[in-house]
């Protein structure tokens, strides 16, 4: 197993576990909101509960999708396609933005964890050369320079 395949497989495992963990944390947060009967500026607590659950499931599903894209890259051992590349780039940007936010709210340990995942995603993207979609021009080289 090559190094780039191992990095892609590790990235996939980390992202899938992270996505499941994000969904679980949001679900627990929704339970806390429900039991405390919290509201924000007079909003119905049930709306806050369902908003937290839906946001957690959406974010978790996105991160799991990114993990599946990395898993496909590892399984095929070739560069991701355009869609998978876009999903992984979006996931990398999300981790960068969340890292910038979480350093002030949670602390440096959470920031380092997010930056490690960001590094794995970037290594997965850069480990495989981008495939050229242009047809090869065989034997059609430009004119040779004239001898002086």
C-alpha cells in the first residue's frame, strides 16, 4: 500500500468518524436545549431543537460525504474526479474556517485537531497529480526553430 493511498484511507476514516461525531454532538445539544426549554429572543424552543438537529445532520452528512470521496480515492488509487475534488476542497475550506472560529471558542487543542484533518485533506488532494482532460496530440509538435 503506497503512502498516498494510506493517507487517503486515513483521511476517509477520520472524516467519516468526524461526521458521525458531529451529528451525535448536535443531537445531544438539541436534547439539552429541549430539557432546558431554551429560546433565543423569544423563538419557540421546539424550533431551536429541530434547527440544531437538522444542522447537525446536514453538517455530519457533508463530512461523511467527504469521507466517502476520500475512500473512493484510496480504493481506486488515482486522482479524484472533478466532483470529488470539489467536495474535498469544500471540506478543507470548512475545516479552515471552523479552525479559525474554534480557537477562540474551544481552545488550541480543538484547533490543532481541525488543522490535522485539514492537513490530511490537503495531502489527499495533492498526493495525486491532476488528470489532464485534453486529448494528447501525438506527433503534432510545433515547427522546429530555424538554424542560424
